């Protein structure tokens, strides 16, 4: 037999007013669910260099592996070095974007 939520909260030692924030939170969450494509576009606009770095890393890795399979060791070695540089660029872009977003949020708080 299902209990009344108000009765269950009272039995647990809570007042109904103590739990009102849950219903308001549910309302806020259900108000607008961001789709995956909307989130991707939002993140891309906020920090466009990270996907570029990821693409460079994946390209260098792919070409390096293809060169290794083809027997071009020197080209493969260069691509693996380029991959490391591209990964470093991606990490720096990520950290820079995070710092820029934090500074922007701080400026908006001051206003």
C-alpha cells in the first residue's frame, strides 16, 4: 500500500515545507531539457579551440598509424610527435577556455 508523500515525510521527521525545494527543482529541471546537439553547440561557442585540437590529434594519430603500416617510419615518428603537440594544444585550449569562462562569470557577478 502506497503512503501519502506528506504522511511519509512527516513520519520521517520532516515538515512539508522542508521538502518544497524538491518540487521546485523538479519544475526547473523539466522546464527546458537541453538536447545533445544544443549542448554541443553551446560548448563549441564557449571554447572553439578544443574541438580543433581534438581533430588535429585524431588526424595526426590516424596518419601516423597509416604511415607506420605503410612502412614509413620517419613519417610515422613525425606524426606521433605532432600528435603529442596537438594533445598539448588541446589541454592548453581547455584550460584557457575554463579560465576565460571563470573570469567572465566573475565579471558578471560583479555587475
